[in-house]
C-alpha cells in the first residue's frame, strides 16, 4: 500500500511537473524578444523590421554602442568575431519596431560583401570617435560609399561621435561634428557607450528617419524590389553567422590545443 501510494504520489508529481513545464514553455514563447543574436533570429509577425547597418573605422566603439543598445551593458574589450548582428525590439513614438542591426566591426575580410549590405540596409549609422581625428575624416568616406551604392536614393543616416565622455582625449569638437552632419543632411549625436548617453536616441532617431522617408516617398511602393532586398539581407546575415561560427570554433580549438600543450 505504501509503495502504491508512493507510486501514485510520484505519478501526480510527474503530471504536475509536466503541466508546469508546458506552462513555462508557453510563457517563454509569449515573451517578446529583447536582444536576439544570430542564433536566435526570430521576429514576431506583424512587427516592422528595420534593417540597420553600423559603419565606421575600427576602434571607434561601433560594437560597444550596439551592445549597449541591445544588452544595456558595456564591455571594455569586445572581440568583433563573437557576434556580427543583433536584434532589439523597441517602441518608438508608440509604434513597435524590431531593429535588425548589422555591426560591421572586424569584418575587413568581407569588403567584397560591403556593397551588398549597403544595398540591403534601410538606414545607416556612421560612427567616429571624438578622440580620433582620422576616424572623423573617414566618416565622409563612408558617406561617399553609401552615395555610390545608393546613388538614386535619399538614404536615412545618423552621424554618431562616440566616446564624448573622454574629455581630456578629445580631438574633434562638437561643432565639427554638427557641421559634418549638416553636410550629410542628417541628425547628429555625441554618444558615450560607457555611460549609455544618447545611445537609444541615436538608434530611435534612425528608425524615425526611415519612417519619414517612407512617408515622403511618392508613387506606389515597389514591392518586388523590397522583397528582393529583404531576402538578400537575410542571406547576408546567414553568411556572416556561418563564417563567424567557424571562426569561433577555430578559436576554441586553438585555445584547447594551447591548454593541452601547456
């Protein structure tokens, strides 16, 4: 009898645990995406996806700004081979949006693909560091590249001067940044990835610029062209994900070999 009672009790507990796990999985499914990487690339139906490309010289803090926006965290050092693209859901002006962000950091070997992601992106964030005048000068070159690839389009852009918290190391003044933004005809922000200052504002403003362009566009939308660009974007993301996955695996293998030799 005791064994039977114990068996019944265990059966009851198992059913409860099963029901609980089903409920937990339902809750997990309903949870909105907060920061989604390559391996969790799932967008909810009905939410507009905004394809954003972050450009700029190495070391200006592109990855730090992106990670601060997505995960609300700051890393002193970021290995650009760890991730290459992210998703973040936000409500901007009362309207939900899913920002699909391609961080081009550390991808010098993919220059052949540069024109592809510039064609597919809907909005561009051009970053420089206020502590590095060369990166500021290179911002104009990135603008020229966008114009070259998207010559017939008024492409939404936001200019970002990062690291403004490093006052003693500043090499580019705020006025110079504003002047360059006027030349570009785009919004301008000085951000601090470390302090998370104006990071959200920069990304949200870029989404607003994309929306404004869509409202101002005349004539019926070219749905076929949009679908073609959309499919190319996801193919690019898949290629980046595959290459970076291989690089991570190679890195882990090298680390394991070194530990074994030691």
